[in-house]
């Protein structure tokens, strides 16, 4: 489909090839789908591989669930330098390949050490995709469609989460009610069922892998690496000849500015810059330490403590994914109208209240449906506030000349915080119980609320330059 639309930067008409634009964006967004899928598949498989490998200590269980985050951190660190050298396309192909082989590796693992190895390597794929899929889409998207197309990646992450949860549930929905640990370990569910949960990830991975061979390299990367003719040809295919020429002129202008404003990481230590960096890093860490990801990674413990058996646990997990998807659509509709600060404050306060209520339910043995409803409420609040808005804010608050370096630091801090959260939950749960653990997360959310209230200005409707003056000057 070809549509004529004004080009915002040149004033010329751009004959946008919408079919081509959507195809290449959807292929790249498969990286987000696999990110979400691989991220949560372990939550459904955990009750079974834990018994298969006979994991008994909290540290073993925590390491099995959190080790992928080490790979995520490595992948995130690799993404910037390697994609600048080899291109966005080839690093996304590498990511797809890693998703495929690690899903099969986890499915075929015969001992705990091999399982951990493949899980960590799968984390590298997640780290690469989480950085490169939105970057690639942003670099091929026309300016007037960029927000919509980049948001497609966030949507596919949530879709991937839901698909993994539904597949996990469908594979073990026939598990007998009240099955003993020994039955689970020796039955098909404990011997083979969890392997299919990991192995099926190879199917969308293969689709992603093959699809990336038919999409073009990022025209921005080509322009940076002295291939302007090919870059302009791709831009012309996206929006027509005039659009291609105008877009190339804009890219060349941006590249010139980047050369002038090349930043060293040492500049982040400047007092004015450090203040903004602390704000971004704290928000990134808080997005993880608010505690919501333990629901995805440790659903068995949370729902089992609420009185559910394993089969019911996995059906409840599917409900959490559905709520997550529904409220992600809410977030996409309100973030530019409601503002960043109110949504962040709402999410922090709502999660604190919900966690206090969950702790009360566990403490008073008010289990079953009330806990499930509170979990769904927590996920809904998070999906429409802290989950998407944190990414919006940390992409806005950093000054132009340090944005790339500062984002790298903030994202690495986010992955480290996620690792600490995931690794420590079993130990907190063992020492404090479910009630005490959720009360701890409630206190963290209250501290996050206070930090946002006193430190985060509203950024809605402001240019990046206005935000920079407000925060730095």
C-alpha cells in the first residue's frame, strides 16, 4: 500500500510504502516477542525442572531463575559496540540464532550445570534483542510513524509473555489435582513436559532468524559506515525518491552533530550530569525493585502459598499475561495525555497498597481468589505505569550529548537490579514468608513514590531541550 503524506522535515510529499514499512518493523519486533517469551517461560517450567534436577536450596533455585540476567547484562553491553561495527541486522540475526539454539539446549539439558549454561547464553539473546529491536525500528521508521512503530516492540514483548504462559498452561493442564512431588518428577510432566516449554521457543526463533535475512540493514547505520547510496536506496523504497533524498540529508546533518558531540563516559561524572544520571538510574532500578517480576518468575511459590495446585497455578499465570496485555494498551493510550509523573506516582502508590493487602491476606490465611485478584490488580497497575513509562522517562531526561552513554549505564543498572531481585526472592520468601516479602516490596514502593514526588519533574509536552534546561542548567 502506497500513501502520500507530508514529510515533516522537508515539506515534500512522501509516498510511504506502508506494507513494506510494517513488514520490516514486524520482523524486527519478533525480537521483542522472543524477549518476552524467553523471559517468562521459566516461570511455568520451574515446578518441573526444579524437581527433575532435584533442586532443594534457595540459592540453587534463585540461580536457576536469575542466571539468565547475567547473560542479559552481557548482551546489553555487547549490543552497542558490536552493532556499531557489524550492523543492526547482523546482530539481530545473531540474537535469533541464540534464541533458537538455547531453547533447544535448555530442552535437552540432562543436568543442572548444562541447563544453567544454556540459560545464561539465552540471556545474551535477550540482552541483544532488548536493545536492538527498538533501535532498528526507530532507524527505519519515517518520523511521522516512529512512535507508533517503536511501540510495536513493547506490544510484542507482552504478546510473547502471554503466548509463553498459554503454552505452559496447555502442556500441563491435565496434571492430576494433588499430584505429589515424586509423581511430578517421574511423570511425563516432570520428565518431558517442561522440555517442550523451552523447545517450542525455537519455532518463532526460526521465523525471526529467516525473516531478518529479507529485511534491509538500517539506513542510518549504512550512512554512518560510508554506504550512502545503499542507505538512500532503502529510504527511497520506504518513502519514495524525494523522501529518500530528504531523509539522507537529515541523517547526514545528524551524523555531523554526533561527530561534534562525541561523548566520553567520564563526562557523566560532571556534577550537573551526575544529578540527571542518578535520577535515571534510580528510576530504572526502582522499576525492577518494585517487585512485580517475581510474580512472573516465581508464580508457583506465590500461588502455591495462596492454596493453588500446580495446574491452577499455570492457568492463573495465563490470566496474569492477559491482564498485562490489556493494560499495556491502556498505557499506550494515556501516557501522552495523562503525563509521566502522575502515572509513575499512581503506579508506586497502587503497588504499595496492593502489596500491603497481599501481605495481610497471606498473614491471615485469606487465600485463593482474593490473592489472585490482588496479583492481577498489581500487574494491571504496573503494566499501565511503571513498566512503559520508566522507559519513556529515561529516554527523555538525559541531555542530548550524553544520552547514548547515560542510557547504557541506566539499562545496565536495570539488568543488575533485576538479577538481584530475582536471585533474592527465594531467600526472602524463606526467611520472611510470603507476607513479609510483599510487605518489604510495599515499603520499597513507598520509597519509590517519595523519590518520584520530590525528584521527578513532569516532561510531558516539553522538547528535549526544555527538559535539559530544567534538569541541568
